[in-house]
C-alpha cells in the first residue's frame, strides 16, 4: 500500500520528490529532545550529536518500527522508546539493551 501511495505521489509531483526540502529550522533541532519533520508523507527525526551536528533519520526503529521521535536523546544518540535500541547520528545501531 505504501508503494502505491508513493507511486501516486511520484505521478502527481514527478521530479518534485527528488529535490531538497527544509526539514527544520536550526533552532528547532536540539540535543535535548527529538524533532519530527514530515516531508511527502515520510516522517523523519532530527537531533544533534554531542558535537552539535544535526542528524536526520527515518522516524522508526528497525526492531518494531516504533517512532524514534517518541524516544530520547542520550549522549548525542537517539534511543527508541519501545525497547531502548539506540542509534548514533549516522543511523548505526549501537546498543541493544536486551543483549547486555
């Protein structure tokens, strides 16, 4: 179903989907709490790492597809609210609490 929706958007908006879009103002993205942005029906989560650089990931955890934006930022990484899976600023999974 998502594929059909994306195909309809592509048909309607053609090359517009392949352009740059503003996801947030700099002041909206902090290292304290995740910021959600939606562009063409796709949700993204933005946050700052420990060096203050902005990170943007798809707003879902790989484990159970929970929204990362509902989680928290810990040491410049984002932690899923569901089972605590933690991702670094590049989207790399760096901690799975249940694995010890």
